């Protein structure tokens, strides 16, 4: 019986020491009150008004031509990995697939900000993609993972089997 009491006491002490070690120190008091920072008015008016419809054409690092009639599965590689290690044949490439307003299809390394959207890393223009309207229809219950922001439909994670050209 005494052994259990000792174990409980040691456990309580250990927990107290751990909690004390995890404590947060209070921030030091400021030595003088903070003063608001004033910003000067711009010296010149902007030369042009911002565009209501921003240019969404990316800097393209190459193309990926989709392999016809091929079944595929597997982990795949990133867009940057595909560009760094080109092969003569098709490779399975992972990325963010998105449809520009002009109808051009792109595969980017990743989505940088899904609310805008913006895309990060290298980008490939997708060629020979059998565009199916249903794939880009958010009302289609068979479409999984389609998102839309700023008038641009996109999939954050998509795989394409194709040949890379840079």
C-alpha cells in the first residue's frame, strides 16, 4: 500500500515540475509609451488604376503532353522534380491543376493561396487534355476536390501522366 502512495506522490511532483517548466514568462513592461506611426501621403498619384480583371497568365516553365489511353497510379513526382529529371517517356506528375479564363489548362507545383487563387512553383501548360465539361462543373456530384476562387476553377491535388518538355 505504501508503494502506491509513493508512486502517486512522485507522479504528482513530476507533473508539477513539468508544468512549471512549461510556464510562460510575462512580457517586460515597455519603458516608454508607444507612439503611433504616421505615414506620409504619396508624392504622386498612381500612373494607372488597378485592373478589375487581373492577368492570370503564369510564367510557363514547360509543357506536359498528356499520354493517351494510358492507365496510371502511383505516387508521382512534383512539377519541379519532373522538370529537373526529364525522361523520353511519360511520367506521372503531381500538382495543382487549374483552368485559366482563356481556356488554357495549367499544372503548377502547388496552390499558394486558395482564396485568390495564386499558384506557387514552376508551372506547366497542359496539352492534349481531354477536357470534359463535367470535370469543371461544381454541380456535378462525381467531381471530387474541385474548388473555385476569383473565377478560376482548380484542383489542389491532381496527377497527370504525360511527357515533359521545357
